C-alpha cells in the first residue's frame, strides 16, 4: 500500500528550493545551447542536427550524476526497416521500496517557417521582456531542462538519500508524428516501466497559474485529393460548363462547418463537461484574433476548444498565385487536420469525416484519401496519489493553486503509454503559457514560468522520494 506524506522534511524542501534558485542561470544557459541546435525531424532538414541534439541531451543527463546508464537509441518505425530519430534513455533503479518516475520530453522542434516573420533569428536564443525567444525554447526544450534542472537540485540536496527510481525518455521525433514511439516502448519496456509518468509537453492556465492537463483531444489528419478532369483545360473555352477541381474542393470543404463555424460532420461527437470561466477578450488576446473577426462555434469558449471537434485545412496543393493562368485545374489536394473530442477514438472520427466528404462530393468529383494519421484523446484518472502530489507541488512551486486543464491539442502517443503501462499514473504538465506561440514564429518561454516549473518538479521528486510502495 502507498503512504503519501503530507510534506517532506521542511528543511530538505527549503534546501531544494534554494538549489533550484541557484541553478536557474545554468539551466537557462543550457537551454540556450539546446535552442541553437536546429533539430528538425522532417526529412528535408539536416538530420545530423538531431544527432547533435540527442548527444547534447545525453551529456546533460550524464552530468546530473543521477543515472546509472544513459544511452542514445533508435527504434524501427513500425512496418518498415527504417530507423526512427535518436532518442535519449537514461535510467536509475529505485532502492528501499521507493517508486519509479518516468520523465518525458522531446528534443526535436517544429520547422521555423519564414525567417522574415521572426523578430530575432529562430535558432539564436534571445531574452527580452522576461521571455526567452527561439524555436523550441518552450516546445519542448524547456521541458527537457525542467527535468534536468530539477534532478540537479534534488541530487545536490539528497545525495545518497535519493532512493527514488528515475527514468528519462527524451524523444527525437514528436513533432513529426512519433513514428517509432510504440516500438521504442516495446523495445525498452523494462527500462521505462514506472509508477508515475510526467509528460512535460503541455501548458498552463496563464504565466503565473499552473495547470495539470486532465484531458486532450485526439486527432485525425489525412490528405484529400479532389479530381474532376483528366487534364487541364482552357477556362474560357469550357468554364461555365465544366466543374474544375478548385470549385469542387471549395464547395466540398464548405460543408464541413455550420454557418457559425461549428463542425457539421455527423458522427463526430463532443464531450459534455463543465469548463472554467474564459472570456472572449482573453481568447482575442491569447489567439491574436483580429478586431473585426468573430470567434466561431457555440456554447462556452473552452468547451469548443477542449470538448468539441474542430476541422482545419492546414495545407493545399494548387497553382500558386505567381503561376496562375486561365486554366481549369484537373485536381487539387488538401491536408485536413481534425481534432477529436476526448472519448471518441480517432479511427471513428476519421470514418465519420470520410463518409461525410464522400456523401457531399459535388458534381460527382472523384475523391482519394491518403496519408491517414490517427490518434486518440486522453482523459486522466485524477484519483491517484501521484496526481495529489503533483497538485500539491504545483501549489507550492508556483505559490498559486493549480487549475485542471483540458487542452485542445493532441498528444497521441499517450495512448501508447497507457497501453504499455496500464498501472502507471500519467501526469501531463508543461512550461508553456498561452503566449508561448509554440509552432509559430516568435515562439518564446516565460522565464518566471520556467523557474516555477523547475521548483514544482523538484518538489514532486523530493516528495516522491518519501513514499514507500
């Protein structure tokens, strides 16, 4: 039976807090070094940068002195002979009946996008107005450094009294779909098995209020090709009698939403649960909504983001504006990204989308579906001892009571963690605030949030070290 201490020794906790504070400059310096490495898992980018990034993370893990073994590993991508991107696996066995915690983050980042949209170079860490700017500064290299910095502080204070089992898994392809994730878990199941898993890849309520993520939407992403002609034709000769692929695509895509912008796909479900107060003014500020643009959907704003489906067109292949000519396009391809309400399997939502699109194809347009990528949402069991400890640590680390968050985004690999480790308690945390702009130009990390996140995790580790299973 697990006994949960109300708190660890106050003197020990005070020493850990002091060690965290002293270690912040080093943590920020190391974070800056990581941001300078443009590790992007897309094949069109230099893959040796991911190797550099993994080796740097492995060195940081080794230098904590916590782990018995640190390795850089790759797993085979399911159904292929191709290896996934390099991941870091560090392990330390528990002693004295203590639990084991698995710390997850990822070292790969999103592509930077257009350089001219950045106020400072994306891979040159820059501090201004209390924020650290750079690609990966928040998502998710700050998550890595929250783990490293908290381990440094706890190890420094506890020394040989640190009996907690600790594993750390830093993935190298999360932004590119985690193609080898499930195989990596299977290959290293014994090394990764834990009583609690911290997934440091989410966000907080705001820059000063911590959040524990208790629900995530799933995802269904795919490519749709719409074809109406077997070759391009002159728009003057045949326009008005022949439906071109762009016309058919526009008409078809418009059926995905009601007039108010809510998803209009039969079979995509929603979750019915209360949400905290969140105003349209806050939405406008955090999302960058233009003054003349109205929000979409209905019911409370957070229910639209956390509990309902969303459909977004994130890519299109058609003639560019610069190359436009008076031609009827024979085919158009789009990438559709759907967020799926927690509780509905991604496969079921995708089936509903495919049925809808086939049923609404205008003018008999020919549809082809490909590159289907599905992920299930996640609902946290909040009754466990680890959740209780995490909330306590957040309240003490931030000085503010935490908020249970739903998140509109998806972390599909959590389903793999649940399948492989059904007894583990999963804690989804993060260092981002609503202004972090993860995946966008001018991504940044709020420095005070980073400090509080490290203090929180250090307290969590310290208190878990007092538990006997």
